[in-house]
C-alpha cells in the first residue's frame, strides 16, 4: 500500500498544477488534509480516503472540503460512489486554487504510466444550463422533464470530453443556484454508455457548488483514468478482521447493517424515505414546522391521512414494490438509491421539499425536487427556505409581489386535498425557485437568507427571520437543519446541516447532549476521513481505524488525528445563539411532547419544562449554552 498521499494543486486561473506528497501518518485522508490545506489557502478540495478502490463497500465517497459560503466556516460535504473513478487518477486529492477568468470545465485524465492531463476550458455556461432535451431518454421511461440546468451541463461536458477517456470516467457540475445564491450544491451521477445515468449523487450541503463557481470559476469537473494502484482487495484478510470483531464475514455484517437502506421487513419498505415516514407518527414535521405547535392527535392524523395514506403509499407502490433501486456507483448491497423513473427519493429532500412545504403528493414533490435539483440547489436548505417564504406569504408578512410570485400557499389542514393542494403548493414552490434564481420582487439570496431577512426588517420593520428555522454561524452563516424534530439538529456545533450531532429522538440533558454531539463529530470524521459512506457506520466507525492499524500500523495515530481535526474544527466554532423565535418553539414543544406523549418522567426534563414555563427566552438561552459547554469541554485541544 502507498505510504504517501498525493495532492494535486491546480490553479484555475492559469491551469498550472503541481503534485505534493504527504506522508500517511502526518495526514490520513481528505478531511484532515483538506483542513490543513484550507487553513493556508482559500481552496476547494476534493479527494478520496485511503481505502478507495478497496473491497470495503461504501469506501468510494468523494469528499469535498473548504470554507463554505453559506455556513461561513470550514465545511465537509461528500458524494457517494464518485471516488471510485477518481481513484483511477492515481492521486488522493485535488486542491483547487485561483479563479478561471471565464466559467470553465476542469478536465482531468491520466493514462497509466503517464503524467496527469489537466485542462481548464471555458464553457458557455448559460447555453449548457439551457441544455438539450433528450427525447430518446423521455421515450424510454424517463420523467419527461428536460435535461436542463445541472443535467444539461453534465450532458454537455460528458458529450464533449467523454470520448477522450480510455477507461471509466465521471463528471460533477453545478447549476444556476451556484451563480445566484450561496447554497448551490454539486451533482454527479455514474456514466453508462456515454450518458449520465439518473442516479444523482450530491455534495449538497454547505454551498460548495457556489464556492466552486464563484471563487474558482469552475462549473464542472470531468475526470477518469487508467491508473491501477495497489488497493486493499484481500477479502480473506478483511473477513478475518470482521470474524474477530463481529463473528461474521464482511459481506454478512454489511448486509445486516444496511437493512434500513435496502428493505426493512419490519416496516415493509426501504430507503430513508420509506423507513422514516413509516415510523414518524406524531414526530412528523410539516408546514414550516407549524405542526410542532399542534396537538399530538392532529399530528398523528396528518401522518395517517396524508403520509401513510398517500405520500408513503405512492412511494411503496411505485418504488419499493417494483424494486426500482440502484447504488451510487460503487458495488454496494445497500442499493439505497430508491427511484421512480428519473427521480431519486431520499427522506430529507422529499421531506423539506415535501411536507415541510405543504406537499404530500409524490407527483408534486417530484416537480419541486426536479426544480431544485436541476437548478443545483442544496435541496434541504431550499426546502427550509421555501417553507419559510410560504409561511410568510400565508401569514401576510410578505405579499406575493414582494417575492415575484402570483399566489399564496394552500396550507389549511382541514379538508386538505393531497393531490390538488399539494400541486398548488408545488407550483408556488416552482415560482419561488424562479424568483430566487432570477432575483424577482425583493428576493435576493445571493448572500444568504439571514442578510436578506435583516434587510427586510430594516426596510419594513418585520422580523421575518422569526419564522425561519435555521442555525446561525458568525455574522452571515446559516443552515437549514436536518429534518428531525429533536434539539440536536439545532445544536451549536462548528459544522451543522450534517450528522455531526446527536439526532436521536430521546430527551438528553443539554450538557450531555453537547458531549454526545462532540462524540458524533469524532465518529463521523473518522468515517469521512476514510472516505466511507455513513450508511455503513454500524461497522465502519470501528473498522476503519482497525484497518488502518492492520495495514499501516497506525491505528492510534489515526484516532489521534481525528481527535485533533475535531478539536481544530471546533476551535473555529462561531455558532451564534438562535435568532429565530421558531427555534425556541421547536425546542419547547419537543420537551413537552417528550413528557406528555412519550411519558418521559426524568427530573431533568421536568426542570427544563418548568424553566420554559417561567421564562422561555431565558430557558432557551441556557439550554443552548449548556449544549455549547458540553461540546467545548469535549473538544478541547488536549494535545
Ligand atoms: S449505501 Fe448507498 S450511498 Fe452508500 S455506498 Fe451504498 S449505494 Fe452508495
């Protein structure tokens, strides 16, 4: 196995590049190396873990790191399967610096034994986003939606450069959201027979697509090669490790660990969308979190009528029953990508751009998710923003003309028609997407919703940010939380919007919750730094360090490097106390539900509820700082 990692530094302004080597042991992967480089350069880094190309399922994630334009802090975002082809370049990491004068495509290719080819080539971005419409694809069972935006650009780049590759290749690209906002993501999909497939994989969170385009002038990257390096492929040895730890072979342990993502007989469904919606019940969140203020009976009724009775039913019939599923591009028995035609369905985007926006119909949610994806948005953040704007329209705080749209949402729960009303809300969502991208009315999210929300307050005296559920970082950083009704998603961690926090649904006293979030950060960093998909965390969290110990003899050093990285990330923690009244209500109602519905009788819970009854503003502030104490005391620099 290689004992050094190769980082390819590319200056997008000139196309010049150089390779720098880092000893395994000084740095172990794309996270600690990306953190190191980001501390010195304003770069966007993407790379793979030491086990890319190995027999470990899920070991081929492409990990992006850099300073996030939306979160305004160091961020990590990753993309499933895209590291498998990257590994054929014979390098571990690309570090992009400088900015191309015109929007450009970065082309990376390498034939075995030869130097890497690096080209930065301008592209007519708006023409590519306008995209060709592939009639054949539609006729062959596609969605009927045109291949525009990110898809148009991917197709253009693949058509233009694909024939230059002797082996497998892949591309990733950004859409109009990367130009118009600070929360544009990056999309890729495996290439088959010269065409991008419909299995999108996203480095969505953190706006790193906006960064790639706005700070580096790179709209797409195409890469591939024929370099065969020495990857870990000894199944017998891996099985021995797994037998020693779990009394099971690797494949058996992995199959068992990924049940939820494939098909869970307990719920008669599969994937994150299927299993989460089957089990949410009264923990359901909808209509921009208004549901947290309802009674349990009202939430359960909503879940039964509109989710179990329609939204999930459609998904189960159309996707699960037909076994329409795929992998992200790497050999993986989880087959977590659940599909209907061109639409890939995960819980979080279909929740944020679904029930959170008052949409409970798959056709309506598909249209809005397509608009989000084709424009290249971070779908979860877009869902949070749209739900907030719809809430402002419904409450009358903003008028349709303020946002350049023609109507208001239909958010009346009584008599809600799952098809017609969802369709209406999705249509409004499409108008809002067009307004965000086209900056219509007063809407301008180029520097994020917090800054825009402050402007509206100055001009109109209305605190619209009070309706927006988000975590804040520094003066401008923002993040729509993961779609679970639990305090961990609003915790003051240095990186939010990912699973670097505890999101279990039980009540945990805040100080302890902070410690648990810190521990989760370390565990998840250990996975990300190894380039491993978190859906394999049931064994990956332990086994990656074990494997590094067995192959490199550096297990303790790896664990220490992760602890140092976590501590470094936290040393720049600029989390700001909740600015939105809705965050406080989210927490207060969670605590009450734990006591009244889940019958949690813990004295700490009762104490916190009493504190909220006395002075909810003060109680929320204390809860936030208790979490922060737990985080900071766990991530102090011990070294
Ligand atoms: S679980 Fe899904 S995303 Fe992860 S490696 Fe398997 S197919 Fe890819």
